[in-house]
């Protein structure tokens, strides 16, 4: 039975020509030899939406919480057993279920590897990015952990969407923006100097002017780390342009809070103050 099942699983021509599976084929696609099959079947049956509504409304959330552990136990070679269940949970009506998956999608990506992640997890990840803030915060908190597992071309596609994290369902949700600033610090290592200057710089400057002081303080560190990253890059023109903008926006600001921001940015990384001295003529 296992030989015939493995033959079925690896017969790509059969899988590509059949648009729908019979119940027998569906059962075979979820056969594995790592744990007792009855145990896996019981787990998969608990994610049935109709059962969750009639038996326990929290059961889908518990299944979502356990899914990375199940995937780790089965191994990436048996991901086909869990793929349909994962997609079912990712589209669950309860936002708490989707939120649970959003917080663990980076762990699942490490288990599955880059190919399965690109094919099966990226579409789910993109859906979470457009979800409620309660779900989006899950992918935001581990944004760096997930993006670093993607190929560079796929990773660059998300540069256009980072700006959307500045918009939340509730404008008073300042912790969302604070988390964004923390993640951007980590993302500096994943992108080139041009990408940092073109895409991350405008977001950082916006966060530096946030109404909440906690967000601004994290943003000062972000800008300082950005200066460091651009300074050590081979293209020095970006760091000069960035410092020019810092001087114009903050150092010469007509408001005292803007000038104070300039001082705080220098204070975060005081050993970079000599960089600003290069602009002595501009700051005098």
C-alpha cells in the first residue's frame, strides 16, 4: 500500500491532469509513515469547519497552534498531508485562528524550506498582510524572520508594501508602528543601499515624526543604523544625501522638536557624529 501511495504521490502527470480528486485519491494524498495514520487523520478531521461550529469553536485555534509542531514531526517530505488543512485554517472565519497562523508562519517556513515556502506559504502570507490588524501584527512581529528565507527577487517585492504598515485600523495603535520600526532595523541587513535609501528611508523619516515618543525613540535608532549601513556601503552618495536630508528636515527645522530630533539621532550613535562634521558648512 505504501509503495502504491508513493508512486501516486510522485506521478506528476496524473496530478496535473486531474482537476479534482476522488475520495480514495484524497485519502492516499494524506498517507505517511512517520506517525500512526489514525492519529493524523484524527487531527485533520478536527479542522473541519462544520465540526468546529457544532463541537467546539476553539478547536480550530488549537489545531492552528499545533500545526508547526505537526509539520516538524512529519517533515517537509510529508507537507502534502497538511497543505489543504493549513489553507483551510488560513481562511477560517475566526480571526483568532488566522492570527495564530500569522504568528507562526515564519517557523513553518523554516521547516518547509525556500521552495515550498515560495509556492505554498507566500500566498497565505500575502493574505495576512491585508487582514485585520490583529492578524497583521503576527506577520509584522516576525517580518524579518520570514523575508530572510525568501530569494532576493521575491524579497524585494515586499519593499512596495512596507509603507502600508503605517496605516492601521486604529490610528492610536502606536505599538504597531513601534514594531514596524524595530523590524526595519533588522531588515537593513537584507536589502541593498539603494533599496534602503529609496524605500526604507521615507518610512523611517515618517516614524521619526510620530506623535508617540516611544515610536520616535525607536525610529532614532533606525535612522542611525541606516546611516551606518549606507556609510559602509560602496556607494557613498547615499549617505551624503541622507545626511543632507537630515540637516534640512531636522537640524534646520523651525520647530524646536525637529532640532531636538536631530540631536537625539546623533546621540544614539555618538561615534557617527564625525560624519555630520563632514557637512560643517551645511550645519553652521
